[in-house]
C-alpha cells in the first residue's frame, strides 16, 4: 500500500490471517535469536490459487509485497520484500 511518505508502493499481508503470508513464511521453531522468525526463500512460485484476505481482496495489481520477518515480535522491524515478476506476453 502507498504510505503517502515515499515513492515506494507495496502490499503487506496480514500475518495472522493471510493465506499468502502463510504460503510465503515458514516459521523457524528453533531456539535463539532466529526463533519465531520467518524463513524466506529467494524465489517463490505459488502452486495453487489462494483465497484473498481483508485488504488483499481490494488490490488490483501487486508489484511489491512486504513481509515482517518476525510477525510475533512487536520490537523487531526487520522486513523482507518480494517483487512480482509478470510472465512475458506471448499473445499474437
């Protein structure tokens, strides 16, 4: 979502209810400073359609998606960004 302060636009799924967030974030259930942090892949391809959630349903086009690395830790403000790469048009 556009925050009105920067030139960047991104979409941030809700970490508690979004199916997209659950598909992208794999929680590290280990110990130490990585506990309860998402483990993110460098490339993600969704293998199925997923249901939209809340504000996701109002978005027409997504270019950048912002994920909080530690959604359960209000004091941690580390984020990971994914950019949607549209498939090239092959129609004649």
